[in-house]
């Protein structure tokens, strides 16, 4: 019987996971002198948010391979980083002895640490449906969640795709090169980005959504513009539908069968919590952390998609699943470990994307989601033109603001709970950022007076949309 090789090393900081949360933790550890820092990676690091654009080729003509982060050359990473990277999967952590076991291709490594950052991220989630899994697969490697079970990705049946890493994007890229018709399940940002990518590559696409309208982050009135754009571009949209079963070439939905070459599940993700659970960490919707990203155990911090936060507007626990937040959390955790003051304030969720030239964004609570949560809300809808009427290059947009009526405890009357936008025009990211701040600071619509509006004819129309929103809100008040 051959003995398994086991190497040992020690670290001031051990980081589990090499996604945005793990990588930024590593960069910050080097910057703040928390060394040696060791990062365990179990897959190729990528600029994950760009993966659909690698498949679509419009923004990344070289394909998904271009999004892979080369640890030895990437300018944002220290050039000698490779010495601190262990390739493999952390399979066990003993928080009492402060040691972790990494199963790598060349054997096991035991890492003894002083401080631990967990950044295991999230995995694609697929609804249970007949035929999407093979009976057998590999024992180790990346996983997906099917219903509430983690299963090895190698068990995904032929023709079943997900999108989380470089390997997935390469597989989709190959599919895009030859597929005639593909079904995409889920119409969130990732689903729509992959719909656009496959469509740009010449495939006919059917988008399947369980809800009554596309894009759960938008309300039906706002999502209608996205649906129209999909329709105009030849994407078939099946709403209020669900996958019953898959057999190569045939997808059976509740509404009937479809002949497609493949099915791509963009049906959401679930936080990866198995290690945290085995360590006995406090978990609710995700890992519970304080404002410095400390978990319920000493010397253990957690960042990224596995972590829940307090929603700034309501205080309720939410899973943000946002890369930019993962990076802030990473900086906060490392500063705390380094003994520097760092507290991350509560945040609000957002989703901003674009499909076939139509930009959409959602910040905070949608009206439908707020009502489902039991909040009493009202909303304001404002058509906004991006240029003055005498400028033919102007584009139309629609804004929607969701306000508390002030009848719920903890909310002020007119408190801005959500902002949505669909726009044919310019990049909405800066606008969405302003509303992220307003919502996180629990501002009211009247406080829009304090948000100065800049007009420059080359960039926008002379009408101040913030004043228009205040006027709309005043018009709703009982006199
Ligand atoms: C297609 C797509 C587009 C997106 N677009 C945007 C966007 O535009 N803007 C934005 O802000 N966010 C976006 N996101 C969300 C963003 O990518 C995530 O919020 C972010 O990746 C979270 O980072 P993370 O480090 O927590 O987790 P992940 O990126 O999931 O990384 C975690 C890593 O840890 C590994 N791991 C898990 N367990 C172990 C273990 N035991 N041992 C070793 N390694 C382990 C995982 O395999 C994975 O590689 C997008 C996500 C996707 C999938």
C-alpha cells in the first residue's frame, strides 16, 4: 500500500478559495504585511464577471481564455505570488489546532495557520429535473447544487451547462460555435448575458423563466422593456414555466417539449457552506459575520458569496452575491487581521447589466419584492430622455423609485427602498451607484434636494430628474 505524500507548511494567514474574495484577501495581506499568506485555489482564477462576454465575443474577441488570470503576469498581483499558492481543495479544517488539509493533485498538504479567511464563494444551483444528472461522476473537483444536494460537476448530463468558471465558459464557447438552438433557464443578469452571447454567436435561443416576467430584480412594468427587446431580437421567452426533464436534444418543460441542442442553467447560485458547517460556524442564509467579517469562531473571517449581510434599508439578512462587495469584505477582513480599524457598513443589493443595447439596473428593493416581504410601499415612475428634445441623438429611459409609505416600523415616510431603470442610452452604473448610497443611508425622496444634479448638454438633458421625482412624490401626498 503506498503512503500518501503529505507536505506541511505554516501561514500567518490561510485563504480558502481563489475567487475575487480570496484573491483580494491575498493582495491586501501582502499590502498590509500579513505574511506569509497562503491561498488555496481549486480552479483557474478568472475575471468571473466577464465570462459571458468571452462566449459572446463582442467585448472579448479572443474568447473566454482571455479572462483567465495569469498569477505570474497579472499586474494587480505580486509577481512572486506563485510561492504562496497551493493548488487543491481544502477538505478539512481543525479550528482547535488551527490546521487545514489540502487535497492536491500531488498529494496532501497540511497548513497550520494563525488566521483563516474563508472565501469559498457560491456554486451554480439547478432545480431538480429528470435526466440532468448522470448516475456516476468523479469523487473530487468542482461541484454544483441540485436542489439542496452538492454533486460533482462531472455528473452533469451531456448537453447540460452552467456558467461559473473558465472551464464552463470554454464549454459554452464550443457549444456556441456549433449549436443551432439552445435553451437558457433563468433570466437574471447572468442568464440574459448568456442569452445575448449565444444569440450573438448565431444560435436561436429560448429563455425559460419560472416567474411571470423576466428579470426577477425588476418589476413587471420595468421588465416589459427587456422582454420586448428579447422578442425584437428573436429570442423566444417562456414565462411562468419550468424544466421537467432533459434528454439529449429534448427539453421537456411544463408547457411542452422543445428540440434544443443544449440547456444552460443560469438559475441562480447557492453559497458553498460545507466546510463552514463542518467547522460549526454560525450560518443562517449564509455565513454570519460581524462588520469586520469575523465569524462566530475566533481567528476565522469569511468574505464573498458565502457570507450574508444586513440589508441597509431593512436590516434583514440577505445574500448579496456581488463581486465588488466580496472585494470590500476581503479588504476589511485583512485590515482587521492586521490590527487596522475596518468596519463595513450595511449595504444594499444591486444588479446592473445590458442586453441587446438595452441597459437595465435594479438597486435595493423592487416593488414586488418589497410587497412580498410585507412592506407597505408606493412607487414613482419617471420617463427620462437622455438629451434635450432638440437633440435627435437622445435616448429614452424609464426610472422607477420604490418608497416606503412610512407605515412600517423602522422606515421613514418616503424612504427610498429601491430604484430601477431601463435605458436605451448611456451607461447607468454611476446613477445606480448614487441610488446605492441613498438607499444604504436610508434617505427619503425629499432628501433628493441634497443630491446635486449636473447638466452638461453633451451628456444629458437640462431637466433635473431628481427634482421631477420630488415633485411626483409631493403630488402623491394627501393635501
Ligand atoms: C457569469 C457571472 C457574472 C457576474 N457578473 C458580476 C458583475 O458584473 N459584477 C459583480 O459585482 N459581480 C458579478 N458576479 C458575481 C461575482 O462573480 C461573485 O460575487 C464573486 O465571484 C464572489 O467571489 P467569491 O470569491 O466570494 O466566490 P467565487 O468567485 O465563487 O470563488 C470562490 C472560489 O473558491 C473555491 N473553493 C470553494 N471551496 C473551496 C475549498 N474547499 N478549497 C479550495 N477552493 C475552494 C471555488 O471553487 C471558487 O473558485 C458574476 C458572477 C457570474 C457567475
